[in-house]
C-alpha cells in the first residue's frame, strides 16, 4: 500500500500547464448610439478646450483606445494624411489604428485651432499647455456624461466597451476587433459576444414557430373540443 502524502512541486505533471483565464463575471456595459450622440454633443465647440474635449470623446469612442494610450499620444503619432494614429499599449506593444474619416476630421479641426506643434509634443494639451493626464481624460469624460445625464457613470473604458460592442453589432469579425483593441489573446475579445434584451427579442421574431402555429390553427375544427381523448377511443378525422 502506497502512503499518501504531498506531491513534490517539481514532480507535478500539471505544474507547467498554462493557466486558463477565468471568464469575466460581468458582461461589459456599453452605451447606445443615442447615448453616444448625447455625449459627443456636450462639449462647446466655440472654444479650443471644447474642441479638444470633442476630439478626445470622439477618438475614445471611434477607436476604442485606452485613456492611458490617449494621454500619451504625441503630435508625431497622429497622421491625418493616412488617417492613422500610433499608440503604445500594454506591455509596450505598439500598434497603428486606422481612423474613421469623421474621427480624422474632428482631430484635424482641433489641431487647426490648437496650433502647430513639434512631433514630440503632446497632441492633447491641458489649459496650461501641458500633456493631458490619464486622470484628466477620465474627468473630462465623466463631466460631459453627467451633463448629458447619462447613468450609470461613464468612463473611457466604457467607451472602449461601446466601440467594440457596436462593431460586433455591425458584423465586424472578432479577430479584427481584437487587433484594433490591442488584445494579445482572442479570449479577451470574446466578452463582446454578449447579447442584449433587444437582441433576444429580435431573435425570437425570427423563429419559424409563428408560421407553424398558423398552419396548425388552420387544421383545428371549429367546434368545441373535448378535454382529452380517452384510451381506446376512436378518433374520426375530418376531410
């Protein structure tokens, strides 16, 4: 009989197996298209700071970049001839993201009123001309969301969720969304394959049961029906 004991860690055959990432406990919360429209309409575009805030909100929603990536953007990272931006993501991984033409126009408008800058200068500047911090970007998003009376609290990360979710609903492939978000594993992007109550209701209307029920209803006799057929009782079908 072999004595039971603790297995030596070095002899454990499962020691070097990769860990499976746990599935997220909550589905990502996102804004509707109407809510995004309300949010983007809040900054007053009659001022430089208002145009800056409009550009920040549009870029966060239009590309799904993180607040840190947005704050660290330099003038040389924004190429409005090619309509691309270059961001430095988690782990120092750099990626180039294409811009929707409308996003590029908003950035171009802000750049025009902000004035020229060196390639190493921050793209988004504070009131004092310094680079906007990550916290400042969070504060700007939260402030404009409160003015739009959006609940619960809106953050740059919720705009990232919204960007990805709206792409999924538009039929964009998950692998493409993964690359745009800068995810290294497709499992991180799969959280956006969630459904909403609206999706469920629409799916229910597509089911063929409606046609089948109507077909059965046409076969029912227009008479009072018994509660049930008794065993051995002969059923007479009408022709």
